C-alpha cells in the first residue's frame, strides 16, 4: 500500500513525514476507503440515524489506517464491546509489533516541549490532544505527528463521503423522478 | 562621495578623504571590470593574484584559508555589485582581511595597503581616520586573529554555501579557545544554520557548538534536538493545513490547526447526516451482491487505470454474462465520473453504446429498488446529463 513512499533511504523522521501526507493522498487509498465505507454503511441498520453512520465512517477510516497510528487504534479499540480485555490484549500486541511499548503514559505535553513552553501553546496542545481521538496523554512531537496523520485522513474522509452522498442522492433523485415519470406515463 | 576620475595612484595618506574615496570607487570599478572579464572559470580556484583582486576581501580570505574548488565565480560575480556594501560592512574585520591578504602576497605590500585603506575608508569616517593612521603598523603587527576570518565570510556567504563555510568555521573555531564579542554573535548567528546542516545533511563534522555562556552538557543539546524535532513536525502540519504558512508563532498556528480539525469533523458529521437521510431509501440488498462482485475486478486496476480497465472488464462481462448479473462497480464508477474522470466517462458512454448505460444505471436503480427493465433509456439520458 504505502510501499513507494516508505522505501526511501532517508532518515526515519523524514520517512514518517512523507508517509503522513502521501499515504492518504493516493487514489488507491481512497478507493480502499470507499469500499470499506460502503461495507460499513451496508452493515448499519437502515434508519439507524446519523450517529451510526458517522461511527461507521470513522471505523472504516481507522481500518484503512491499518492500525499504524495512535488515533486509528484508539477508534478501533473503542468500538469493541469487551473493551478492557481486548484493549489491553490487542493494544499491547499491536503496539509491540509496531512500536516500542510504553510502560507508562508520559506526563502530558510538559515533559517534551521546552521551546513551545508558553502557557498558550501548552493549552493549545492539550486541546489538540482532546480533538484527536486517543491522543490525550501524548508528548508534543508525537501528538503533532498524529495530528498531521489525522488531518490528512479526515480530508480524505470528507472527500469520499461527499462524493458518496452526492452520487447516492443524485441516483435516488433520478430514480424518483424516473419513477414518477413512469407512473405518469403508465 | 564624489565620483572621481582623479589620477594618481596615491600612496600618500593625506588628511583628506576625497582622493582616497575617489580611488576607492575607481578600485571598485577595477574590480568589477576584472570580474566581468576574467572571471569565467577556475581563475578563483587558481588563487591567482588577479583572481583574488576580483573578489571582495572576505571572499578572498575564505579562498585563501580554504582553497576548495572554486568559490563559484557566479557567487563572486553576484556579490560584486554589492562589493561596495561588503566593504562597508567589514567594520572590525579589515585588520584580518589585510592580514590574510598579506599571506600569499609578501611582495605586493602596496596593494595590500591600498586594499586595506579602501576597506577602511569605505566605512565611517571617524573610525577610518583613527584606523587609517594605525593601519600600516597594524598590518605587520596584527596578531593572527584566526577567529575573525572565518566569521568574516560567515554572515555574507551563509545563504550560498552553508556546508563549506561551516566546515571552515568549525575547523577554525575548534582551535580557538577564546571568542571575541563579534565572533560570538557571528557564530551564534551562524549556529542555527550550522545546526540545520547537522540535522539535514551528512557532514563530516558533527561538532555542535554551544554559545558563549551556555552549557555544553548533554541536557541542553538533547533539549535543542528535541526542539528541532517539534519544530519540524510543526512545519509539516503547517503545510498540511491551508493558510498556515503565513502565520508566525506557534500558538496561532496551533489555533489554525485546531480550527481546521474541528471544521473537518463538523463536515464529517454533516455529511453523515446527509447520508443517513439518503440511506432509508436505499436497498442495501442490491448493494450487497454488487459489492461482492466488485471486489474481484477492482483488485486488478490501479487508481487511474481503474476506469480504463473497468471498461475492458465491462466489455468482457457483457460478452460473458447476460444482463442478469450486473458485475459493475457502480458506485465506484459514479464516483469516478464525479471526481476523477469526467471526460473518460463520456467517452465510455459513447463507446459502449446502449449496453453501457444499462450497466451504469442498473446499480443506481437497483439501489433504490427499482425495476430497471422498463426505464433504462430514459434514466440513462438523465444520468448522463447530470453526471
């Protein structure tokens, strides 16, 4: 999926940066997400309400992220019913596979940001941590990285959902009009 | 300053400045003419006298200390119009300039004196007067202030050749124990550029220099590295969020980012409401087998080729199966038409004739649970127009 962008020989940080953007901008990713979105929509009971649709869309987005980012893991794990056990189990397993396991959650923000150490900046960072799902107790550089990934993913989600909504509404409008015309004709 | 045509290569240091100023101007013209004439290739690299003549003092110094393959003549030529300014900028460093110039040109002391005087007189009058008198003794007796030559080229040449100058500067700076005030501010100014280089390129030297009065312990160094990481991530975010590149200041940028994230989330909510409104009228059973069929052909095509390969598959499908099973990726197709390939869609419609609109439409119609048999031609026209 992300093979092209991640096979660069530069430093790991540059690799991560490149991944954050180019990963979500490719058309392949968008198609994958659209498919997942449709599946998720199908799975929701019709007439269940907009909240279920939104949850389905977010889960599909997190799935497309493949659990490589903190927020995606948080979304996916948040949806599971048996939360506690599965959280620890799946979270630990995934994390050990991908990154270094963090034994204790670091002190939020303060420990890692001496330069942006203004009170305003720290407040903003905390707000940002609340906005991005699952990133409250994250240090500043990680939080910023997650935020970048999240923003790119959100943009793709909005694009896909808008297209889907337009297409579906156009189709339904058409069908309705055609149906009326037909009934009139008949 | 009078533009002068005064003759006489004046070697006498009279009290008045006008002949010297005129001479300085003439000297500059000489330099410029020399540059434009003979400065095409590696004359700078050769380190010849005429080549050095063509350079302003600081660049000559740099070349002398670090004879790399040609301080590019382009840069020298570009700096020549500003040679006059550069002369003026070298307030405190004319000593070192003349000192450096002295090194290869043991015999041409007259030129050196002249150059020194011009650098002096290009600056303010008052320091020039005092230093002009003391210049000639200062020439020989000047202690080799090896710090200022590296710092000389540093601020001027920084935008052009960071890596080379950094090497030169670091090699010099490591040797010197004491730093003067001007050297300090130069190095502190050049240090961020140098640090950028350490984090960016792979240079042989990885010495990190601390400013004067700052501890060189691991803490501050690690702190600085961490800060750089954070700044790099912030820059990435700034690029991602539209309209953030103009804003300076971390707090405001973060504000913008937060606003953008909130607006995106609100859009998602709004769109989900819209989808929920459309959903009840959708027959998902129809979507079911369409999607399951779609997964196969879709795995083959890539993003841009999706449309083209899709059409090929439709053609084969029409040949293989009847209209009963619709093996189209219909929502995909609609989306492609919407966003990615509007032109391609029209050509596709043209090429495949009646069969294609049928396929295109059937999923849409099946989505709303309609019997496609009767209403195909009518709907095809309508959809074509809309999409």
